[in-house]
């Protein structure tokens, strides 16, 4: 019994809903964006423009669905997911994380996060499926999810390399990489090549360059003896939608290196609060002798380290960290996977 005059904390009643299909997810775009705006530190890959690219026009074998928690008329927690039906077992993941980009279990506070984790565990357990939730940060929502799932989970630590740009911090560039950059610049000079680096924030210019960027990306993969993700029409369309969505937001930047006027390399980056996130970088194979991709990445890194508005350069995924130009820190994340 409460004592008269003593404050009593009552947890708000939360209604849990599951929406299935494109229309159900699209219908919650506005309140979902409002919820996302209340959560500090979310990367661009956990916000609506990136998520929407995956779920509003999914591939034929992909079915989006949404778990939402509301207190009254206010959305307080949500998870947007994709079911991949192409195999013999349904494979479920957070929308937008298929290429190891960061996702999020979206919650306004710890209480809502715990309820979201409980509800997501129950939803995943409702049928036979394989699931992979992450990479995401450690949170009350994740802890509740793990508690609610069966024994046999795989909880994998993932480290995304970063370059912290504080004054006096070394960037982590190796002596070998520095030597390679000097050699590349010396070769350009010896062969009479004039490098020109430009950065564009013009969304129309960036989206208008998509066919050229696509051809460079695919050629680079093929020259390396591997299939390109962009060979798959569904993945190519997803790539295009993501770039268009980020450009429309005004966050996307396209850095280019031209040698004697010809495009030799590009880097797509995202200005994301006080982070500069490198979405992708490719070079034209005919200019490989001059390491144009490395030279351009170094220029992007140099610009980030001297910018007052940037605290970190983020390489965005933990895939092949040994190939990166530089890193002096990591962002520690988790992927939870298993089978029900």
C-alpha cells in the first residue's frame, strides 16, 4: 500500500503489435522516424532512410515485418525485420544489416527496450526460422532478447574499425601504407599525371553518377576474379535506393580523384553527426599502378582529422579490417544468431 504523499512510480501500459508486409511497415514511417529522433547516437544505417531502402521495395523472396510497442499513441520501441524465404528455412534479420552494417533495437528508454527484447524473442520463437540480429550495440533490449531465446545461441563480438580524430592522436596508418602512398604520388609525378581531388555534396550530381559508379564497382570486382554484389539485380537496386535515400537527406558526399581529368577513384561517405562514415570506395583498374583508391582514402582521412566537426572516421563494417588504410580504435558490437 502506498503511503499518502509518497510518490509511486507506475510503469506505463505498453501495447505490442506485429505488422506484416510493406504496407504495414510503411504506415509507421512517421512515428518510427519520430522515435529514432529521440535516440542519441544512432548511425545512419539504423535510421529510416536506410531501413526504408530495404523494406519498401523488397526482393520477391523477402518479406518485411515490424514489431512495435506503443504507450498510448506514442511509439516507444520498434524493430524492423526482413524474412528471407529463398531457402528451405526462413532466415530473419534486422532490416538494413545484411551487409554487416549496424542496425538497432529502437527504444525510447530502458523499460521500453526490455519489453522490446522480450517481444522480439517471443516473435522469433513463434515459428521455425534461422535468425541473425545485429550488429547492434549492447543494450537492455539486447539483454532481454538473449534471455528470452533458447540455449544454443551464438553471440558474436564484432569490432568495426574507426579512426578517432582527436588532437594529437595517431591515425593508426602503418609505415607500409605510408610508404605505398609516397610511392604512388611519386609515380604520378614521374609519369606527368596531375591529380585532382574534389568533394561533392550535390545529391543530383551523386545520383546522376550512379551508372558510372556501378560500372567501376563491378569492373573492380571482376578484375579481382570475383562476382560483384551489383551483378544481382535485387542487390543493385538496393544499393541504388540507399544511395538515393542518403543523397536526398543531404548526408552523402562523393569524393573523386581524377588523373589528367579522367576519373580514377571515388569514395562515398556519409556526414553523420560528428562521424564521417565511409560507405564505399573503388578505383578504376586501368589506373591501378598509382593506387588511386588508397590516395583518395588518405585524402578523405586527412580532411576528417582536421575538421572541427568530425570526431571519428568510421569504416562502417568489420569486414576485412586488414585491408583498411588506418585505424586507431574500434566500435564494439554484437550479433546474436541461432535457430528456433
